[in-house]
C-alpha cells in the first residue's frame, strides 16, 4: 500500500511540467506594477486566469496588461479588487 502511494506520488511529480512559477511578478512601463501570483492563485483558483494547463500569459503593454489585470478588477470591484491607477502603477 505504502509503495503504491509512493509510486503514485512519483508519477504525479514526474508529470508536473518544470515551469518556473514566481510568487510575484513585476512589470515596468508606467512606474512598476507588482503582481502577487501566489495570493491571486490561492484566492481565485488557477482557472480564474488560466484555461486548461497553466502557461505563460504575456503582459507587455497597456492592452495585454489591462486585459490580464484590469478587466477582472473592474468585474470584482465589490470584492475589493482595486481599479485606481495608483493601486497597480506605483512610481
Ligand atoms: C489572477 C490571474 C492568475 C491566477 C489566479 C493564476 N495565474 Fe498563473 N499566471 C498569471 C500571469 C499573468 C502569468 C504570467 C506571468 C509573467 O510571466 O509575466 C502567469 C504565469 C503562470 C505560469 C507560467 C510561468 C512561466 O513563466 O512559464 C504557470 C505555470 C502558472 N501561472 C500557474 C498557475 C497556477 C498553478 C495557478 C493556481 C495556483 C495560477 N497560475 C493562478 C496569472 C494568474
Ligand atoms: C480573475 C480576477 C483577477 C485578475 C485577473 C487579477 N486580479 Fe488582482 N485582485 C483580484 C481581486 C478579487 C483582488 C482583491 C482580493 C483581495 O486582495 O482580497 C485583487 C487584488 C489585487 C491587488 C491589491 C492586493 C495586493 O496584492 O497588493 C493588486 C495590486 C492586484 N490585484 C494586482 C493585479 C495585477 C497586476 C494583475 C494582472 C497581472 C491582477 N491583479 C489580476 C482579482 C484579480
Ligand atoms: C489592476 C492593475 C492595473 C490598474 C488598476 C491599472 N493598470 Fe495600467 N497597466 C497594468 C499592467 C499590468 C500594465 C502592463 C505593464 C506596463 O506596461 O507597465 C499596464 C500598462 C499601462 C500603460 C502602458 C505603460 C507602458 O509604458 O507600457 C499605461 C499608460 C497604463 N497602464 C495606464 C493606466 C491608467 C491611466 C490607469 C487608471 C485608469 C491604469 N493603468 C490602471 C495594470 C493596471
């Protein structure tokens, strides 16, 4: 029984893609935007942002940044998601 469990864990571990996921990401452009990936994941679940197998999401400019961040914040304003520019863009 124990051996089976260990084998199952090894299989699960081996199947996990070796992606380097950071706890936080930061973007510079209009000041610096800090994204706490870990906290967002814990609170919202991965599928809130990733469809299927989680993969890299490009955040490079205003269009991609606001699509990845601001759209949801507007939807979830009542849940405390900040929409003021300065909440994300810190000088
Ligand atoms: C609020 C949105 C959001 C949630 C929730 C979220 N992610 Fe992400 N995730 C992102 C964004 C944005 C990136 C791209 C970060 C970057 O590289 O700039 C990303 C990147 C990743 C990557 C790719 C890392 C790389 O550089 O290759 C993986 C893997 C990942 N997330 C897994 C997860 C898992 C697992 C969860 C749930 C525990 C999760 N994510 C929850 C937004 C989210
Ligand atoms: C799917 C919805 C969703 C997406 C996508 C999302 N957020 Fe959030 N975010 C929230 C919610 C809900 C909160 C408030 C929850 C809380 O802190 O209790 C929040 C809180 C925050 C906060 C304030 C709390 C803190 O961590 O300092 C910042 C800053 C923030 N988000 C930045 C970002 C950035 C940057 C991105 C894009 C890379 C992003 N968020 C994407 C839902 C989202
Ligand atoms: C929920 C987080 C969030 C909020 C709130 C937000 N932004 Fe952004 N914004 C981003 C992200 C992420 C990027 C992409 C990274 C970057 O370019 O700095 C971005 C990019 C931009 C850019 C392009 C900067 C550059 O040089 O690439 C401008 C301009 C901008 N935002 C203006 C605003 C204004 C004005 C507001 C308020 C009305 C606002 N943003 C609110 C997250 C946010």
